């Protein structure tokens, strides 16, 4: 009704056809394990990267790229940068993990052939995993981390999606290996999800468009949510980590030189 009162005639409704592309599967073999769920006390903080900081990170991330590689995206640059800071933080702990795996959520809609509309309803996403050793000072090779992320995301292609439609693609094996590494303390996970360029500031339920949209309540440890600022130029990152880790993270001078 509010849409009609504003004189808008076009209404785009959700499309409920995800089951056609990804039929329901038997998941009785998958038993959630508490190793993936942290009961530790965590806190969430916001770090904002403005237009200039993002441009600087993209230049640095792309310095070793060839002409065919183009320029690192905003999400690639910031994800790799925060991943790098997580590795630095991990080396300061008493129990040091051997590696930190960056797990990145990927929207499948635009990667399907043909592409699915943005308003296709459902959990149409998958994840990638990129590993880097913490014992080696990988933060000195920022470009390497960006390349790791990019290559992992590029693997979510039409061929991969075709296999995914036919059944799981190594997900079970990956989860079993990751579980063993998590249980013996050899690995940390860092989860990334980009909500950048989602039209959240265009939503109007009749009371006007929002002044600020945020994601302050994150329940999973080591999770980073990225959202575009209202002007679209900057990126807000919402970082959820253990309370004692956050005490170190908010005092990371390299991080603070780019984010506020």
C-alpha cells in the first residue's frame, strides 16, 4: 500500500525457483560439530575504510599484477588486508596456529549460466577457502594474499556450479580436514562476507530511506561483514573476534593507518 501511495507502479517480487537449480539433497550424514561453534566471549567492532584508504590498498594490492590481471577489487583488497592483520595477531598468542584460512562467501546468482536475477530467493551462495602459513611473515607479501583470495573465488565458475548442482563438490572432505585442524589448534578460520553494493539504502517501507544500515550482532567468532557506506565510496567492516583478541586488534597501528 505504501508503494502505491508514493505513486510507484512497478513491484519486483522474489523468485522462488532455487530448488529447480539446486534440488534438495540428503544431508543426514552431516552432523554439526561444536568445533565450528565458539562458546568463547566475543565482541564486535566497526572499522571504516574511506575512499582514499581503499584506493591506497587497491594500488598496493595490484602492484605486482600483470596487465591481464587488472586491478584488485575493493573487497579483495580489504579482505586480504584484514586476513593479513589476523595472521599478525595470531602470532602474538601463546598457542600459535600454523595457518589462518580465509573463508569467503560467494554469491552464486551472477556466476550461474545463464545468470539468475538478483531477486532469486534462497541461500544461493557457496564458500571458498584460502590458506596462508602464520609462521612465515606473509603480511610482507600482501599481493600474494590478494592473489590467493582471487584464485579461490575464480574457482566458483560454471563448471564448479554444474558439479554442485549434481551433488556436493568435496565439501564433506573439506569439512572433515578443517575439523581435524581446528581440533588440534593448528588452524584458525577467518570468515568474510561482502554485502557491499547491496541496495540496502534504497529500501523504503513508507517511512523514508534509512539513514544508516549496520550489522552489529554477529554471533560467529572470527567473522568479518563488509558493507558499503551510505555514499557508496567507503566500506564499513564489522569484525567479530574473541574479547582478548580485540584488545590487540584495535591497537594494531597498521590497521588504524587505513581504517577508523
